[in-house]
C-alpha cells in the first residue's frame, strides 16, 4: 500500500459514493451477528485477498479469498472496511470496501491554496494499534454534468509544538474543496490518515463543519 507524500487527493463523485450502500440489512436475521472492521487487506499475486489485519492487530484468514474490481495491484496491501461473519478462527467476507488513505502534506508546501469548505464531521477515532486516524464525514453531492466536477479532500500538517513537558503535539487540518459539485444530498465518506510514523505524542485534527470549526484530540 503506497502512502501518499501529499494530501490533496482529488476524488470523483463515483469515488466519494463508494461507501453509500450499507450492507447491514437490519431486517435480515442472517446478518444479525455480522461484524465490521477497518483493516489492511493483504493481496496476493492473484489479486485476491486471502487475509486481513484488523486495527487491533488481529490477523484474520478469510474462509474464501476475495476479489474486487478496485484491486488493481498484486502483492500489495489496501486499506478497507471488511463486513464479515466469524466462522471459527476465520472470517467469512460479506463485503470488502476500499478506504482512501490520506497522507499529510506540510502547510509550507500548500501555502494559501488550502480550502476548508464546510462538511459534516460524523466521527473520528484512533485505531487500536495507533497506526491510523479514521475519519467519517458527510459530504454534499449532486448529479454531475459533463464537466467532470470533483471534490477534494486532504490533510495538512499545520504546526508541531513541543510543550514545557517535552510532549510533541501535531496539529492537523482537514482540507475540503466542494469544487463545482452540487449540494443536493448527503453521503458518508470514510478515510484513514496514517499516523504511526509521525514521532509525536498527540494529535489535534481541526475540521470546518456547517456548525463551526471542530477540533478533536488524541494521544498516541
């Protein structure tokens, strides 16, 4: 899995709606015990996923190897959300959906070009192994014309502070450009920020929402 050295990831509307279907049907008893985990999906030479590593560092072999159209590279690792049922010590995959991984771009590289158009922040949480900061936001979408309008999401590293107690705090900011995408309906979008190699003690993520600026803090 290649982690971007820059953060401004341009997402088409089709990419943004990749998680629009909730595979958990509350009316179907067969899904009553289904689980969902953010994972690193291990892809073999046949471009199929045979096992995943959860955010709690649990290695789960799949009962049957899994393929998806978004798996383009063999012998690599993708970030994803796995919906599954446990079958003994193995996972029976119901659905595997790719999750965008946004690297951190230093503010000095982006200057004044960063946009912070508002969106809805649904949740932010640190993975159990402290490798990722996982984020769920609600963006506004609409049917595109022929101009191929896109939205842009990214993460900017604004400041690194060292306190009197020698603790290092990294301040991050979510960048978001609505572009020319109409705002007709809402859509949930998941993404992960790799944070294990930052060499800091805590993080602060600032997001501009429709209800004002929100900052979330986490200890690493």
